[in-house]
């Protein structure tokens, strides 16, 4: 009777063990059927997320390059305009100087004749019309003043050092009273506009 009990107990244990193994296999089977995330899918999602960032960076770089190009163009345009403005100012100044020089050359012969007339009247006999002489001198002063106002200077005085850039030597004369190379007499006054000589002074130079 005890042997039967032992055999029954063993059969019961084996049955429970088989039942447990069946359940475990079922659970493992269910687990095997669960979906597994594909690593390639996750990698693809990461790459897709990176691509828009790279595109944004490329677009920003292109815009920065375009901005630099426009800035360089604006700077070149500004420099060209500044050079043009300076060139036009120089040309206008040069044109004005040419006009003043031309006008002065037209007036100087009349001014020379006026000066000769005053010199002749001053050396004439007493009885010359003093009012007429004074009127001529007034005209002379007004003409010289007009030339000075436009920048034309009259130059040339006895005793100055002869300068071939400013003077024209009409003749040379030995002199014990004046050092050689100095101007003895002014035959015709010189005129200049700034550093440009309109007409050199014609002079007599001590030898």
C-alpha cells in the first residue's frame, strides 16, 4: 500500500513538472512572437533628423557668403563714388584756374598800358592834369585788387634774387652797388596764380 502511494506521489510530481514546463514554453513562445525594434529603422530616423540641420547650416553659409559679396560691392561702389567726387572737384578747380588765367592774360596788356601812361604822366612837365592822373591810378588799383581777389599776385621788385622760374632776364648790367645775380630793374611786373606763373617778370639783372 505504501508503494502505491509513493508511485502516485511521483506521478503527481511529474505531472506538475510537465505542466510547469509547458507554461514556460508557452511564455517563451509568446515572448518570441513579440515584435523586436529594427535597429536599421532607428538609425534611419536619426539620419533623417540630422539632414535638416545640415541643410540649415549650408543655407546659412550661403546667405553669409552672399551678404559678404553685397558688402564688398557696396564698399567698392562707395570708393568709386568718392574717387569720382574728388576727380570732379579737381577738374572743376583746374577749369576755374584756367578761366582765371585766361582772363588775366587778356587784362594784363591793358593794365601795362595804364601803368605806362601813369609813368609818362608823372614824368611830364608840371601842369599835367593831376585829377586825370589820380583817376588813372584809381583804375589801376581797382584792377590789381580784382586780380588779387581771384588769387592772382603781382610780383617782381628790384633787389630780389633772380629766379629763372619766375623772372625773364631781358638784359644784364654790371653794377658795383648791387650784387651779381640780383634784379636791378623791373621792366614788366610778373603775375602768378598760386604756384603757377601766368607771366614771368621781365627784369634787368646785375652781372
